[in-house]
């Protein structure tokens, strides 16, 4: 809100200043309670791929309402999003 005030602009025009990257959400079905998912090990795998999407992001979490592990990948290029999403889904299946 400070930016809106300082720049004397509407929120809608400020949003246009930020480029949007392609993103992909992949859901893996959990066969065990989410509390038993080793998120430390999951995060170690994510660290390996974070540098590939250095200007994007990787966000992994268990769903609070469904037995799912959610993998969100965002990057400047669609092919990179798809590549990293596929690799992470494959590697993270063992935690489900």
C-alpha cells in the first residue's frame, strides 16, 4: 500500500508492472498421512532444482484438505516449467 501512495497509482496499474511467468501445479496423491511426509528430504530435492528456475520459484506443500502433495513450479519459460515439474514429480513420488 505504501507503493500505491508513494507512486500515486492504483493497485491495478502497479500489478501490470510485474511480469507473470508460466506456472504449473502438479498434485501427487498421498498414500500416508501428510504428517508422515519427510518435508526436510523433500526440500533437499527442491534445492537441487531451485537454481534452474532462479528467476521463478518452486513451492511444495501438503494440502490441508486433501491427501495431496502439491508441487508448484514457476519460471520464465514454459518448457523449463514443464521439465522441472516432471522431474520433481518423478523424484517426489517416493515420499507419497
